[in-house]
């Protein structure tokens, strides 16, 4: 009896926790739809340039999804998992009611992974909307090779500091 209650509570918790959290994570898709509806051909050109695919393939994907943002997500998921858009479209048709987070998980993108966070962060179609842009130049993010006398952040680059 206790085991049944525990399973029921766990199942309800998973359902309640996953759907709203993932729905909020992909709110930026609404912005894509608004922009795409105001300039469909420009949006398709941006998608083609972003994913380096020909216009014919972009139009084919657009004609097989409900909204422009869905087409973007088909290409983005394909990019993340290394699959062609046709494969992602088949999965999209079969699982679209479950949401993008569930579709990403079904494709092998684990929640909490770097790929999943990149997917939730948004898109790169409109550079001026992205964070990190300052004064016309992209702000450097994360560790790099650097341009000084230092030799990194203690990752075995150069002789030890004494």
C-alpha cells in the first residue's frame, strides 16, 4: 500500500515539475514566432544562414511544422544531436504534444547537460538580442588563452608559480 502511494506521488511530482518548468524555459520561442510572422522571408534566410542549409530545405521544414519557431527548433535539435532535419521532423510529429524539453530528452539530450542549457538559453538569429554584446564587440566569456604574462588558471600551462 505504501509503495503504491509512493509511486503515485513520485509520478505526480515528475509530471508537475517537468511541464511548467520546461514550458517557461522555452518562452523565447514566442519572440521567434512574432519576428517570423512580421518578416517570413527574412526569417527563413536567417535560419538558412545560421544552420548553413539551402533555402529549399528550410522551406521544406517550414511547410511541415505548425509555427516558425518549430522549424528553428528542428534545425537546432538536429545540430545538437547530429541528425538530419528529416529525422527530427519525424520525432517532432510523433511527440509534439509533449513539448520541446521532452523531445530533446528523447533524442538523448539530458536535462541539466550543457546541450540542454544551450537549447533553453535561446537562439542566435538576432545578435543584438544576445547577452554579452557591449559597444559593438562581443564580450569574452569563459577561460581562454589570454593575452598577458600569465599562463592560465592553474591548468598545467607553463612552469609552476614559485
